[in-house]
């Protein structure tokens, strides 16, 4: 039986402890169990803390200010055009296919329709119909995500910024960026 008690383990006796309150000025009081052998040191700690604070000036110094700190600028909410352009960017390299509206192949108006669908906006199917949605925008006021109608009304793409149009151009070509000039534009539209 003695060997059984040794293998199952007997719990060692727990040293007696007293509860002592540690007072940290400016923070609070904490009741801590302190073994009897350390109770005197805990009392001394409380006395030393109280003496140090009574000898110190009553006003606590303020924290130093952060130099040249400015709060972060508020992020502008994304427009439907921003979301549509971001969606269309994921399709760069997808092949042109007449009449296709994604998600793997596109024609020009199919790409624009699919991209705006990702933004929760339902657009008509053809470039002609898309030339009448939203609000008109002058060329010099184009913003990324605006719909741009070119080629006499027979082609559409999304303005990508920096004079570039993101579009599905023609059979055999993948969705890509092309240059855009004011002379190319029939109309431009902004979806609110």
C-alpha cells in the first residue's frame, strides 16, 4: 500500500497565507494572498509607497505630446464606379468574346455590365443603352470608374485614370488598358 500512495502522489501541505491589501496610489487597492513569511515585506512595501507619494508633488506631470501628430485622414467612401473598376481590374487578361458578359469572357458592354453588377448596380446590356445611364461627365472631369462611350457609340469601357480606358476591345484581344483621348469620347457617364 505504501508504494501505491507514492505512485499516486500525496499533495504536499500548503503553507498558510494571509490576505494583505496592497495599495497602489492612483491605481487601486488589491487584496493579495501573501504567505505568512512575506507579510512583513508586503506591509513595508505599502508604507514605502505611501511615504514616497506623500513626499512627491501632488500634481502628476502630464504626458509629453507627440510631435507633429495629425489624426489620420478620413478614407473616402467607395463609389459604385470605384467598386466596378476594381472588379474589372481582376478581369485583365480575360478574352474578348462577342455577346459575353462574364465571368470568364467579355465583350465591351458585357465587361462594364458585369463590373457594375459587382458593385450592386444593374446596367443595361449594350453600349448604346449604357450611354444613357447615370449623369453626363465632361472629359476633363473624368474620374476612375466612369463609363466612357467611344467609337460612335459602339464601344464602352471604364475610365481607369491617367488617360487609360479599361475595356474588352475586340475579338482575339484580352481585356486590357488602352489610351484615351478627348477625340475618342462620344459621351461619358457617372453612376452615383
